């Protein structure tokens, strides 16, 4: 949920910048402002698309999860006979 809020905030920010740049392009007849408005508008649309996508949740069935370059991680706690347990 936090990632979606971040993408939406970025989309709103870039959308506001695009509107301001479009205003400057019209009032000042500045080509650079029109180009910047187009770029910011495209970024705002892409951020809204990113906000709408769902994340794929990681499996939590106790099975080992293997990530590239990392050792397997399990969601089960270590057993009482762990080699790291030392008696008294």
C-alpha cells in the first residue's frame, strides 16, 4: 500500500509541474516549457500506471524462498536442536 501511495504522490507532483509548464508555454510562447510539460505529463501518466499495478506477494507457506545471489530463507523458526544452541 505504501508503494502505491508513493507512486500516486509522484504522479500528482509531476502532473502539477506539467500544468505549470503548460501555462508558461502558452503565456510566454516558450517551446522549452511545452517540451517540459509533455515530458512531465508522460511521467505523471506512467506513475499512475505504476500505482495501479499490484505487487506479487511472496509465498509464505513455510517453503524456502530463493533469491538471486542470496541463500535460501525459510519462514519457520529454528529448531531446538540448532547447532548454535550451547547448553548452559
